[in-house]
C-alpha cells in the first residue's frame, strides 16, 4: 500500500485487510460522522478525529474509511470547459498523488470495504459516493454501480448536505448518465436540477456556483433518441433560468459565461440578441454603480468591446459616449517618486567631456552618445528577473492610458507582460538620458555662439557626407531647440526620422512599397513596419529599440501623438531625445549621388555601427570642396564634370 496522510500530516505505511467481522464497527463510525455533516469532507474529518478518541478502529481501518470520504467531485469550470463533473483523483499522473490514492490504484481489500458498506448503508449520500467509487474503479459490473450512483445522488437532494455539495452530486449524476446513456434516469435528474436552481434563485444569497453549472447541463439538451433531429432538446425552463441568472449574477465573468451558453445552444437569433444586450447592460450597470474613474473606465471599455464584437452598434456608441465623458478627476492617480542616486557632481563630470573649444567638435561628441534606452538584451534580462520575482506581476495584468486620458492598451498574457516590463525599463533609461542630452545641448548654448541653421547644415553635409535634406532638418531642429521652441523642434524632427529610415531602405533596394490593392491606395509603410526591415540589414538593435520606445507604441508613441494633435506641451528632455533619434538615422543616410549610396555593404556596416567612425576624413573633405569648385567652374562654361 502507498503512503497515506492523517489529519496531522503523519505518514504511515500500514497494510489494510478487510474482514466482514469489522464491518459493523466501521459502519457505526460512519453513522456518527454523518450526523450534522454538510459534505463528504466533514465525514472524513470527523472519522479522523473521533477514531483517536474512541479507539474502536485500527489505524489502517481509520485511514481507509476516512480516505473514502476525501475523494472530490470536481465540476468542470473556466473558459471553454464543457458541463460535467468527475470524481478525483482518478488515475495516477506524472506528479503522483500522496493522499488519497487514485481510485484506479485502489487495491482489492479497499474495494471490498466499499462494496460491503454500500450493501448495508441506506443513506443516499453514502450510497451515491460508494457506488460512484466502485463505478470509477471499474469494479465487477460497473454499469450497475453507475446506475446506483445516479439514483442515490438524485435522492440525496432531500438531505442535509449544503447546497454546493448537492450541486456537485447532481452534476456528477448527469455526467454519469450521459456517459452511460441512461435515458430512463434523465427525467428525475432534470427535475432535481430544476428544483435546486429554483431554490437557489429564490434565496437572498443565490449562489452562481449552483445555478451556472446546473444550467450548463440543462442547456446541453436531453439525450438524443435514434431517428430524432440532431438539434438539442433544451428543457423550456432553461431559458427562463438563464434570464433570471442574468438578472441576479451581474459580474462580468458570470454574465459573459451565460452569454456564451446562449450563443452556443440557442438557435433563435432574436433570443440570442436579447441575452447579448442584457449582458452588455450588466457591464454598463457596473460602470454606473461606481464613482471610481478606473473602475468605471474598465466596465465601460469591456461593455464597448463586447458590443462591438457582437455588432450591437447602438450599445457600442452609448458605451463610447459614456467612456469619453468620464471625469478625469475621478481617476485619483498616484505618483510614485524615487530618489535618484545620481549626484550633481556625476552629471558635471560627464558634461565636461563636451567642453570643447569649438561648438562643432562638441556636437561630434553629442552625435556619439550611446542609445538612450540602453542595451536591449540587458533590458529584457532585467524584465524577466522582475517578472519572476513579482507575485503581483504574475497575477495581475497592466494597462496604459494615452495622452487623451482614455485606456489605450492592456497587457495580460505572459508575452505582453514581458514587453510591458521591457518598455518600463527602457522608459526609465530614456528619462535619465533625456536629462543628460538636454543638459549637453543647454551647455553648448551657454559656452558657444550658436551658428545659423544654414551654417550647421553645411557643416553636417561636409563632415558626414549625409543626405542634404535630412541634414537641413537636423540643423533646423537644433536651432529651434536652442531658441527654446521645443514643440516646433519635435514636430519638425519626428517625421524626418521615418523619412531617413525609408531613404536607407530604398538605397538598400528593400521592397517596402505597398502597391494598390482593391480599395487600398499604393503607399509606403509606416515606421513600425520599416524598423524590422532595417534590422534585417544589420541595424543595431539597441538603436532600433530606442526609436521604437520613443516614437511607437507600447513606448511613448510620440509619432502618433504628434500626428493627431495631442502634443501640446513638450519639455526640453523630449526635444533632446527626438533630436538624438533624428541624428542617428539622418547622419547614416548618404547622399544619393555619392559612391557610398551605391554600396549596400557600406550602408549595412554603418547600420551595424551607427556611432562608429563614419565622418569624412580631412582628405575626403578637401576632395569634396575641390569637386564642388570644379563643378562651379565647368557649370559657368556650360559643361558638367
């Protein structure tokens, strides 16, 4: 025999041997345990306690008798589950069971005990469980025990067991008769189910754990007879119960479960729509009942998604109107602040590297600062560590709100939670580096005379050999920053980041253009679509992560906010980050007429090392100037070089 566990958790390895002479003693212990018991667990617990006091049974007898009543009727629950219940534990699994042992692993001596007790016990609660155990163990003639279990579980509805236990017995009896095809026992089980549902719905403390499992069985319809239509024969009362349940159980998961039942089993489209509208109304009612902005938003959002999914357009419009009207003051946002370990002296030490004699030399150092979001690999590693050590992160999901004050994106799956945590880490790094970059640009303005945007443009083209149009945008963005016009700076620089990426992909001859199809016009894709393409050509993933975290969702999403008019107030840190984003791609894009532009390998190398040595050498710059002068002379003579 395997190990067993008593109430104190003591491990024993005692051999049980059934003898008829001991049956009366064991049965009398069961009789005492049944008095006042509300479920099978109460019986088993009483036997453990009482046997120690009385000493009328051996430890092995106590163990086997008490274990009998600790088998569990498990109702199938959760999304996608089918109605029914099983007696557990049934079979051995890889993990194994310590106690009670699986039914299919029970030895012959215990089976004899169950069979002998069944023959002398008259209580339907005891008969039902014992017959079910023998049926599940496939003992002798299982179909006889199955029939006995169904009858006993049904008869036990008049007993003293609590409502939840009686529900489990009825669902289990329904599962057995369906599996065995006992059509003659179906009517009494159905009647008992209806009585228990009505009893529960009439109670002030109606239990969804009773009504919904029983209703799920009824909605499956009766057993089909040969030659009859395949459409399920649903008892007429089931429809009434379903609407009554929708009136009583308004929690979202309960309403949604009832709506799922209706969609799966009802054939009348008008009836289904009634259920769907009632479900949506329950969600909206939950929103109306709360004054908390977050809860109100949650319920309205769930109602709107539900209505849109099932094409309830008028309900969807009503939900969205209510969602847009939620008072922002009711959100009661909590701001968590943390002290920075960064000392002013640390910042000063870093900024001294930019104290160059000439502004342009300092700008070169600015264009060689690392990715503001840090290492993609390290951010992911830190995010996984955070999730693995956070119970709240494992249980709860997260959600973000947009600049419009409305819910924007929720994160509930493991992959979504990981991405959200990575983005959180990137945002923290980006916030720190935004301060650094802004401090650098401010320091340059204090220590140097700022040249015109035309002069900056000429220097960028000469020094980096990059696309003149992109260099002009970068120069003008820097000028706007130093004029403290941060909004104009960001609005100018942001779209040019996408233009630079597109220019690089076209030079690499990447097929990105989307041709016209049906009603879709021909157009280039957006930044989010192009970034994976340029990564395949070797673009540094850390810089790609920075662009995504700054401009796209689930990052700060500045690209969309700017395009749709939500960027009304921009701080200097954000402006500095956008300038850094433009600089990293604008200075990579070569002039289309240059030799580098026709060399895909050279472009890919630059993508892999965006802040490497990519400036023109002194000789290269002299050659460019000489070439430009020669071009001017020949142009004056009407010739081209």
